[in-house]
C-alpha cells in the first residue's frame, strides 16, 4: 500500500500553526509543521500525494516564494495558500501561479478541511497516473524499435492496412508484428493497446524528473 499522505503546515505564528495542526489531526490527517519556509525546504521531503498549507506572509520567504521554489525544484505537491484580507491580491497571484487553493483568514474549519481533502485527492490521482504511466512505459520498452513504431501507429486507431501503407511494409508484416506486440504486452485487443499508449503519455512532468 502507498504511504499515508502528509499535510505540511508552514506558518511562522506558533498559535496559528498549532491550531491548524490540531484541526487536521482531529480529522485523521498525518501532519508535520514548520515555522518557516526555509526550514520546510531544508527538512521536508514532500511527495505528489502530500499537500502544503502555507501562510502567504512569512519572514525570509513568503508562501508565494515557497510555492515558486517548489515549482522550480519540480516538486509536484499541491500548495494551499492561507492569507489575511490585506494579502488577497498577493494570494491571487499565487493561485495564478498554480496554488491548489486560497483560504482567507479567519477561515471556517470546514473550509480548510475541504481544501485539504481536494488537494490530497488530486495528489492521489497524480500518483495513480504516474504508476499507470510507468507500467505502460515498461511494457513499451519490451518492444523492438520496429515494434514500437508499429505500436504507436496502431495506437492512433489506424488499421493494419493503413499502418502498412504509412511504413512502406506489407499488411502481413504488420499483422505479424501486431501479434508479437500483443503477446509481449499480454493484451488481447486494440483497446488495451490504445489504453497503454495513452497512459504512457500522461506521466506528470514532476514525476518524470
């Protein structure tokens, strides 16, 4: 089973940070908290299945700068920005830069819990796609160069005849290679072949890196 996702709380105010942690833990979440963005970057190792709850205004590095640094490092983790009323324009900038959600202080407990649930669900989907993509790429790697060429032609929905015409080979040759491809991949239909091709194309950039 995959490890339990973690919610990372980053806020320089001890009382606020402790309150958020207590709320999340009461809802059954695994939580780690940090008093600064720099401390988080130094010690935390977030996975795509996790999420970060960060205050927008912090000394040394703001929540927006933390989000930008995570993107620079290609860490594909959802970031929820918590902001005071005066910081809304700055927080909206964070949303445009890819933040998962924006929560304005003072916030209702259910608002934060809902944002965290959505972020974790998004992370779970990313991991599932990554796992499917890795499995698909491993299957494609079993094929010879010619088989991969025919595989990708077939994945577009082309018939054996059209594939043969596109590659300048006989239809019979395509049929033989198609049979070998399905045997190596242990698939029974063109639909399975297309599914594998699509899965391989969906591997997230952050996972590839």
